[in-house]
C-alpha cells in the first residue's frame, strides 16, 4: 500500500505510522525524522535546516522534494508522514509517481483541535536513539524518562515548546491544510477523529486500511 498520513502537528501521524508500519510491514517515511537526523549528525542538510526546524517553519520545497523523490519512486509500499505539506510538494509527488506508474492508495487525515495539540506536544518526549515517541500524560515509559526499547534518556524536541507549537499550527493552517482540498478532487481521503485514545484511533485506522487493501485486491 502507498499511503499518506495527513494532519496537524501532534495529531498522532508518527504514532499511528509506527503502528501501521509494524502491523502491515510498510516502510515509514517521515520527513521530520529525516531532517532531525540530519540536524543531529550535523550534515550539510542538517546545518541548512536547523534554524528553520527550531522556528517551526517549513523547509523549502526543493530540498524536501529531493529527499523524498528517490524513495517513492523506488519503493512499492510506503507511509508518507509529514509529506506533502504544500500544494507544490503534492504536485511534485503526483508527477514523480505518475512517471513511475504508481499511485497513492489512500490518504488518512487525522483530525485534532489546536488546544489538544498544544497539550499533547508539550508533553511529548522521544527516544534520541530509536525515535520511539512517548507522552508524559498518555503514553508514559515504563521507567521514568527512559526508552522502553533501549533504555536511552528521553528528550524533548527543540520545536516542542508551546510558542513554537502554536507557530507550527499556524503554518499548518496556512500552507498544509489546502493540500487536502487539492487531493479531495481525485483521491480517497479517510478522516479519523484523532482525539480518541491511541488504541481506538489505531483500531479505526486498521479497519480502514484492511478495507482499502481488499479494494486493491478486487
Ligand atoms: P514533523 O516531524 O513532520 O512534525 P509535525 O507534522 O509537526 O508532526 P509531529 O511529529 O509534531 O506530530 P505527529 O502528528 O507525528 O504526532 P505524534 O504521533 O508524535 O516536522 C517537523 C518539522 O520538520 C516541521 O515543522 C518543518 O520544519 C520540517 N518539515 C518536515 N516535513 C516537511 C515538509 N514536507 N516540508 C517542509 N518542511 C518539513 O504525537 C504527538 C504526541 O501526542 C506524542 O507524545 C504522542 O504520544 C501523543 N499522542 C498521539 N496520539 C495520541 C492520542 N490519540 N491521544 C493522546 N495522545 C496522543
């Protein structure tokens, strides 16, 4: 399956993409994770985008499109998490897939209110080693501030402070929300209420994906 997970910052795209990736064995491509890894390793790309990420602004379409292009063209299944985020990126993706004779099977829109997002993101902690995502209120690690998988000390993302979260939400409303309207014309969009418990969101999502994949087989 070729999927796009769409929604505001903190909607749960990464959380649900990790679960979907494990359940259906689909590679998870998160542009945010790729960029943060580059910042951590101080690569040329990382140095270029560090300040942009910290301010919660968008990295340029050219940079992002190049990061994603080879992956989507070469892979037979993927979950795109955090891409496309502008109409230009969506058009670029359409063209790249068309050239490779591929198309997106479903777009999953996870919807959550701004206040819930701020509450969630300011309480998010992540493992700097494996990327597993936790939440101090709703998804605590078994041992205080340590990753369940590898024991690394959990950290807060630089862009997860309240002011930056609100800026990211504004960027989402202005630049990214129009992308869903662009897709509404010719793609299957499934909207999920992301303010439910993580496991209920996962259940609804998996039901949708099982339906979408059986459609493919017909
Ligand atoms: P990116 O990493 O993509 O950030 P984002 O879209 O803002 O999304 P988040 O990772 O914050 O949230 P999420 O929806 O994955 O939620 P999560 O599952 O973690 O991008 C970061 C930056 O990179 C951007 O600001 C931009 O600068 C740049 N960038 C990336 N892609 C780009 C692109 N295409 N173009 C240009 N620039 C780009 O969950 C959040 C928290 O809530 C967690 O603590 C989790 O445990 C908790 N949670 C999840 N679900 C639930 C639930 N149902 N109930 C309660 N808690 C929940």
